[in-house]
């Protein structure tokens, strides 16, 4: 029969292996979310948006302080209705131009 220290050692190794597997899966999930955020940032930037892609790129590299700065900068700029309208018009113009190019 196995002694108690040997049995405890086997249990510890099994628990460590299961914990490692769990953490590896979680890390892979996080990496996939960050890759998706970077892909979405490229699509949104191509669509004419400015601040959302910056935010997503910061998230993609794990720069949480950069995310906060981007949110703050966007909030300050969007407080001015004229600037917000200009940004919106610019994005709409890019989308309409892309749609028109597809129709031709």
C-alpha cells in the first residue's frame, strides 16, 4: 500500500497539472479575445472611426491605462457637439464612399 506522503505527492502533482491546464485554456481565451479586438479595430478604422479602434488596440495589448486615456480623450472631444458631428460625418462619408465603390 502507498504511504501517505507518496499519495499526497501524487495528488499535488495531479492538482497542479489540472490547474496548469485550466490556466492555459484561460490564457488562450484571453489571447483570442485580444486578437479579435485588434481585427475589429482595423475594420472600424477602415470605416472611419477614430477613438474606438484606439481603445480596442489598447485592450489588445493589455494597456489598461491607455484605454482610460483614450476614453477620457474621446469624452472631452465629444462634449463639443460640433466636433462630434464632424467625426460622425467623416465616418458616414467613408462608409458611403466604400458602398459606392462596391456598387460600381
